[in-house]
């Protein structure tokens, strides 16, 4: 029999894992000895928090990040085709959303492997349901492009979608959050609603929805804090 590909949710920070991960996730991680991850050090730290007694020396890890050769990806699943289960772990939240794990899952489907998503925290969905914005129609735009011309076109597209009632969800590299926030103040209409959802599920969680005009003189410090931005 072929093995299965488990999509293992990670926490959104280092604390309170017992409050955001169901017991089934812990039991699945305990049963696996093969994982595909973005960063080995943080993945092993995650496993140690969940299962301090788990033998790390028995755990095989393959790295899937922006430097991974796409030709290596089918090789990662060879042992799964031969009956071994594998877990895919993101750096934070659920795998395969704003995460390279989707490439492995696509290959798994082509190979006829069973893919099993597990329940866990998604900062994107948690931010959406806490925003008060339209949850019927929304667009997740991921990380905004760095190139200024492409970025301008993305802002124009988001502004049009907001006028059509489609919630816009996006994020930025945490150390650029404050710069992005200043940019939003410049380019968006004063009556556009912006939700800032920061440190979701963590002790310093901050979620507020206001108009751009209301935010203008009361901007939070988001430097190096994982944040989801939403427009409505």
C-alpha cells in the first residue's frame, strides 16, 4: 500500500500550542518519522514542543524552500509511494497557503497518493472572520510584490475589487510592515476600511478594523510582528 501525505498545521507563535492544535495533530506527528519542511531547525523545535519524548535521531527531514530544485520534489515522495507516511509542516499556520508545500501536494495527487489535511490555525481565515468584512467573496493576494510598478497595479486592482464588495487579504514581510502601513495611508481612500490582524492567537494579539482616516493618526507599531491586512 502507498503511504499518505499529512498536512500538519503549525502554531502561529511559540506559545499556547495546546490551545490551537487538536490532539489528533499531536498523535499524527508522534506516528511519523518522515517530514518535509521549510526549515529543519524550527521544524524540530516544533516537534520538541509537541512531543518532548520523541526521538529526533529517528526523524528524517527533507527541506522544501525557495532554493529547492523542482526536480528533487518527486524524489521526496518516493518512499511514500513505497508505503511510508510523510508530514508536511509549514513555518507557521497551515501548509500550502503562502507556502511551497502546495508543489509537493500537486505531485502527490498526480502519483495517486492520499492527501490528509489536518485542522489547525490559519492566520488568513482567523483574520477574515475577525474583521467584520465580506466572508462570501474575498481574494487572498499573499505577499505584495516588491517592484513598485507591479505593486501599484496590485493596489489598483485591490481598490477596484473593494468597490465591488470583495474583501482583499494580503501580507508583508514582518520587518516591512510599518512601511506598508504608511503606504496604505497614502494610496487608499480615507473611507476605505482596513483591518489589521497582528500576532493572532498569541498573548499580544491585536485585531482592529477602522477607516483609513481613523487610522491616520493612530498607527500601531507592527515591526517584526506577523500581520494580516484586510481591505473592505
